[in-house]
């Protein structure tokens, strides 16, 4: 449907369209780097992910070429190590997660009736972190410095002793950089889904895809920090010799395995859940009936999200863990079959009870069902400890993993690609090319990986770069390689189809699949603001129940159909009921995300080349950019200096006490808390398990300083909480002064902590105890400094008139940080001072 | 905060699995610590103090989860609001799954020695 040129629109509506287009415009040229809009950034995420997919795929073809024949010398063992490590790393970290996040970033606002995500600048920052991190990591391939320890970087193989080059550093720093992107997307997706749904869309009415993405985003928020911590510890070990993973210094290499798989197993479900979300969206459309058992699916999603965190040890069955403990994890691993089974049966029931029509997206869905069920069955086999021992580290595991990941993620993703392509481009892809592509990929995949099960059962270990013909694996490997190239041919056809459709595809109708989702109620290609007006929705299938919505939305007959204020706006709604609570004003295009990400890239590169002073300076500059970015909020002239809203509308979010910023801070603390708990886990793990751990007879930490720092923190909280309570009553007298006093208390806490570290005379390169203690103290020091800095800035903002009784939100957000600091500080005090002191110096 | 305790609130979608998760971490962590600090003789079978504690905690957790399942079912019948009924029923299902998961995961304490 054409936009403001639509002749049937009234002049007033046309002016509205033009105003929205002006306010939401994406700059071109160099200014395109400042774009913060979710549609553009979602597409950038997906396009970048597709490029990394091709790089990862090329590496896979190199692997299959090497393994096609016995005693092959196509690659050296060293090159092969780099190639398989980078294949896994690129596919898992640079393709699977980012492309799914890109899809979520693109789709979620369109599905829940919002104009953008809740933190648009964070979307842009996340994209640039992903792009720069990915470039840094893949550049290692061209510098012949690629990591070569496998995509899970087990210690001690990845340590400085056994991997002395820069390969492991590229991995650790590059991946950590990319994970900033994953976390930022995770946080804002959670808050956007909970707080920006259109009016009336109660939690139990929102699209299933949003439930899946909510679970995925929460899992990212909780699941990624253990790996970030592990990467920081391993990089510290490599750069400075801190012995976290070295038994001689009181460390334990198994700690890395725990931290990695605490992330790594949920990662599989983080990848699967959005794929399943696509399936749950498409099947009802093509079955032409609402999904059967919506509540069952919601329950299954929640169960899967949780249980996936209780399985990590099943990757470590051969590490010598007691039988009873392995039995716990074996049983938990089997349990995952229940929520998976629920979803499969719901999808089958929907098809059974509906009137299915066959189409290209459905072909990919059927491919998914076949492959994923097979992968799930071998997963249950691998959950059995004795069987797991037999096939551990063989090609059987590689085959299982690809069945689950390619079946569970790639096939649904391609189904989604064909389904939503007309929404993006306004054109239909070619059925013929698409079917050829499907069959080549489907058959090629099964020829490659079904055979690989047998290769594994015959004893071929993963990661061997060649094999003797006497092993009897020749024919299986050759068949797998042929299948791999067949699959590559299918991918080439897919790319051709997508590329050609932009030029030759038939124009798509308004709702080409007769779908129920709100994303089909907007113009194609979509405008940057998605909807001219935001409808009230109380149904799970909006376009089936109200097919006139595309027209009425376009005519501005629904909410937020004003633009005279010049703000980018979307609804802020109640997370449960969908009742309107605020008008959220969104930031416009900005250079700050790019500048902050660029500076962080400089930090990353300086650490790689061990230029630590430059890294420190770049870190300070990055913090400066981030704080400057935060300055343009609330009542700032570039945000919303004028709080006027249309009659009957709720207030602007920055003029309330519970805007999305509070939620964003809280969800961020879920991630932060996960990192902190991982650190505590590391401390107690090494204390109780590491054979050479040495706990000193008396704590090296001066308790008066520690208690003094805690008292300063506690007093700061009490004062800040009082200021917020006064703000809630509308009083802002002495607010600025009060905030400065809180900042001083935060600074005092920081000084006392620095004194504690100084006086402790720790030897972090000699003992894992001292190294862990130092990391823990630095963790709370960084938080203390941040708390003080933010209060200082808040005090300044009160002076500028950006914060006060009229705009009271920001101190509430900062108070959340201080509460977090309080809990962390005193719990850490118990863990690192009280417990060692009470229990005494034993190993 | 009291509204969070009502069994029709969606927080209970994650309540059962949170309890299950705490129990799971406790039995795994507790087992690891107990085997480090006071391992029973390798000659002994499953009837050890460690297994008894693990078994009792398993039963206690399962009973609590089953009670919550029943309470959610009751809450779903009491409320007239569709949204609340939806969340109470879904929560009941997840509590029931959590109870089953607790018994299934904890069952090996009956026949496996703890530290071998």
C-alpha cells in the first residue's frame, strides 16, 4: 500500500504521514552510520550474519575437502586446527546468535505494535560491537593467527603454555566484544516485549514468537555472563600469568569447562527457541487455523528455558565426575525431551486440525520437523552416560550437534526468510528456485551428517585432520563431503533466489500468505516508524479477526496519531494487562553508539597487541562517550524538553517514576548478577575442589577498611532512597546537593576499597586465591566508581534542569544500581572475608 | 509485592522451576562439597548419610511443588478473569512438571553411591 501518496487519504492524514517520515527519517551517506531505527539495524544484523555464515560455510567446505580422502594433505594439521576452530566459532557466535537477534530486532516491534525498540541507541551500539568484534576475530584467519584450540577453548590447551601465539587472545577478546552486542540486544528485547506492546495486548495475548524471543533474550542475559567471566579470567591468565586454571597455582582447568558449558548448553536452546518461534508462527498461518494449545506452548517455552541451564555437565561426563552427579545431569538432560515433545505435538495437532496449504516456507518447516526430531532422538541417546562415554568426541557428536542446530535453527530461519521476504522487499521469491534450493540443502545435509553418525560409531574422533585408509572410514567421509558440497550448492541457489527476487520477484499483495500477524498490517517495504497509528488489540490473531486493520492504521484512526511535537514516540504499556501507562519518547539518530563501539574496538586491539596504557586510555574515552550518550536523555533539549502530550494520553515516560529505564537497569542487573554468581561459583569451586588451593591462615584483607567501605555504601543508599522517596512526593529541594553527597560517599567507598587492595599485598600471579580475590575486589571497585560517577552526573543534571520533580525517572534508575551494589558488596564480604576467617585457612 | 504471591500472577510461571533450580544446584553443589569434605567409605553402597539427606530434600521439594500445583489449580477455578486463569493453569502445569523433574532427577540417590 503506498504511503502518503495514497489518493484516498485525507490531506490531514497525508500531513501526518509526511510528519512521521520527517521525524523518523534515516539519514543517507555518512549519516547512515548514525541510524538507530530497529528496521534498518535488524536488517544490518541479518545481512552481516549472512556474510559470516558464508565465511563459516567456506571453512566447512575446507574441512570436508580435507576429510574427503584418507591421508589427504590438502591442509596441514595446524591449518586444519585453525579452520575447524573458526568454523565453530563463526557459526555459533557470529552467525547463529546475531542473525536470530537481528530477526528479533526487526520483527518484535512490528509484531507487538510498537514503532521501535525501547533503547534504539543500544541497538546501534550492539550492532557496531558485533561488527567490529566479528571483523577482529575473522581478521585472525588472514593474519594466520587464528585460534586453534576448538570452539570451546578448553584449558590447558588454550593457555599461554600450550597456545603461545595470539590465536586464543583473538578468540577471548573478540568473542567478549561480540557478547556485549548479544547482551545489549537481550536486555532491550526483554524490556521492549514487556513494556512496549500496543494497547490491550495482554501478556497472554501476545504472539508466540514474542514469548520465544522473551525466553531467548532472558537466557542470553543470564547465560552469556559465565562465558564473559571465563574469557576475562583466561585472558588475564594468558596476559599476566594468573593461575585460575593452573593446578600448580591452586587453580583448576575444569573450572573453565564449567564456566564455558554454563553458557554453552543454554546457548543451544538460545539458538533453538527463536527457530521454534518461527515454526510456531508459520504453522498456524499455513494450517489456516489458530495454534492448538497456546498455553501448552508457553509452558513448554518456560520449562525449556529453565531446564536448559541444568544440563551443562552432560558435556563433561568424561571428566571424572562421580556417578551420582552424572546421573542427576543425565536425568535432567532427558527431561528436555518433554517440553520439546509438547511443542512438536502442538505443531502436528495444529496441522492435523487445520486445512494445511503447501508452500515454500512450509517445505522448510517440514524439513525442520524431520531433521530436528532425529537430532532430538540422538540427544536423548547422548544423555545416557555409558553411551556418551563411548561416542564422546567422535563424529557421532558432531552429527548430533548439526542435526539439532541446523535442523532447529537454519531450517526454521530459512522458512522465516521465505515467509517474511515479501514483508521486507514487497516482492515474492521464486518458488522454483526456492524448491531446488530446499532439496539440495535438505538432501545434502542428510547425506553429510546422517552418514557422519556411522563414521562416529566406527570410532572416528572429531578434530583429527586425516586418517589412515585401514580405519575403514574412507567411503563414509567421501559421501559426507559430497553431501557437504551439495548443501553448498543449495545455499548458492538460495542466495541467487533472494538476490533475483529484489529485481524480478512478483509484487506482493498486502497480506500474501493470509497471515494473522500485525507485521502484515504495515506498508511494504516498511516505513521506519512501522505504524502510522497504534491500534488497540485484544486478540491473538489480529489480521484474521480485524482484516481492516492495515487500512485503519494507515488512515491514522488509532493511537499516537500526532507528530506536531516532533518526537519519536511509542506506547509504554503494563507488562501484564497491556493497559497504557506512558508515552515513551525515543532518541533519534546519534553518533555516540558508533563512537563508543569504535573506542571499545581500540581497547580490544590494544589488549591484543598488549599495549596496556593505550587500552586504559581508550577505556576512559569509551566511558566518556557512554556517559555523554547518557546525557542526552529525559528533559535534555535533544530528548524531550517539552512534556506536553495530547489530551487523554498518559504522560511521557521520563516524567514518571517507573519508565522503561528502570526495567532496563533491572534486567541489566540480571546479567550483572549472573556474572557475579559465576565469580562466586569460581571462588567456592576452587576453594573446595582445586587440589593445590591455599587459603591463608588469616585473610589478607584489612577488615576495618572493608567494613568502612560497606558503611559508606550503605549510608549512600539510605540517602539516595530518601531523595527518591521525596521525589515521589514531588519534592526536589536540595536534590542536587543530596546527589553530590551520595557521590562523595561512593567515592569514599572506592578510596577505601583501593586502600584494601593496596594493603593486602596480594600475589595474583602466584596463587589462584589471591588472583580470584583481586578480581572480586576490582569487580566491586568498578561498581563503586560507577555508582559515584552516576550520582555526580545526576547532581549536575539537576543543576541543568534535566532532572527534578517534573522529570524524576533517572534517580530511580540509579538507585537500582546502588541496591545491586549493596547486595553484592555485603554478600562478597561474607564470601571472601567472613567465611575464610570463620572456617580458617584450609585448602 | 503481595500481588506476586497470588497464584494467578505470571511470576509463578517461573516459580516452580526456580525452586527446582535451587534444589538442583543445592544437591549437585552439596554432593560435591560433601564428597570433598566427608566422603563415605568407597565400600559402602547407596545407604549413606549423603544419600539420605539428598533423598529427604528431594521428597520435601517434590511435596512442596505438588502442593503448589494443587494450589494453582484451585486458584484457577476461583478466578473469573481469563488472564488470571490462563496463568494459574500454566503455572500449575509447570509446578507439576517441576515436581516430576525433582523426583526423576533425585531418584538415582536410591541406588548409586554418592562419591564414586
